[in-house]
């Protein structure tokens, strides 16, 4: 009798575990429908735009009088919100409220991402190391990874045509990541991995850009050296990167 009783307890526990797993899977894939309104960050006026889930190119339109309805699942990581004439925005799913209003910053400046002379520089396809992953969405590069010591991405085959040109970097969503002593990233050039310092920023610890979002009105500028041999690298130090967004341009 005791043996049968023990078997019954074990079987009941297994059934309970299977039920819990099935319930968890159902919750993971069950969509949560959310209405998303887009607004101008300065005027607070509602604007038209599109909402994308993760890296999808299939956007849901959001109109002034009809907000976008998107299906969010637990497996989704972020949404991307876009509107013509505005800087796109990445919002982690965990930070999205039931009926959020996503505010976008208008793009207007002398040197910024809307400048027709600026040429996008993709970081997609670069070699990554030290726990880094890159998801490319148009010219936005989403960086993730747990960097225990150092890690980054590098491209050693860029050629020499960039010599003398200016590199512009724009960072956003920096607050979702954690950095050691505010050290976000440093750049290196050439086969000897020479330190590459910006023209319009004072690096902390003499090397690293500080962890802060970049204004869309002006990026962080680097003059590419005349002896550039085609190798450019980004190096992170003891960082927990969560959807850090980097956009790169040159002219």
C-alpha cells in the first residue's frame, strides 16, 4: 500500500509539473493587445507613424485618430516606433504600459541624422567578441550582451576610402544598460588597435565615451586618420548591454 501511495504522489507531481509547463507556454505565446499612440515630445501633439515589433519590417500604422493596435507576447523584446521627420525610438517591451503614448523627437539641425550628406555606416556583419550580439534594423544597430571583462565588434575590411572623412555616432537607450564607472565604449583603429578619440567629447578615463544618450541634433564626431588601414573597432568594458542603440554615419 505504501508503495502504491508513493507512486500516486509521484504521478500527481509529474502531472502537476506538466500542467505548469503547459500553462507557462500558453502565457508566453498568448498575445497582449496594446494600443500605442505616437506624439511629438515637445508639442505633445499626436502624430502619425508606424509601430514595429522586434526586428520585423511589418509595421502597424498609428494615426492621429486611430492608435496602432499591436499584439505583444512575452517572447517579444522591444518595439520600434517611427514617424517621418522624427528620430525613431526603441522601447523595451517590459517598459510598455497598457495604452502608452510614445514621444518622438523631431529631427532638425545643421549636422544630424537627416543630413542628406551623411552616409549610413552599418555595423551589421561585423565580427563580434566577448559576448556581444548585434541586431541590425535599417541603420540602427541594437547591441546586447553580458561583457564580463572586455568585448566588442570589429571590422578589419573597410578599405581606405574613409581616410580623412568624419564619423558620426548616435547613441540611445543607454539607460537600459549598466556600465562600469559610466564607461560606455571606446573606439580603436588600424591593425595595432590604436585608441581613436572623438573631436567633440572629452573621454572619461582618457579613453571611453560616457554612458549617455546622444542628441539627435549633433552626433559624436571622429576624424578618421589619414593612415587608416581599414580596421575599426568598438570596445566595451564590464557592461551589461540591453538593447543599446547605435547609429553610425560618415561624410
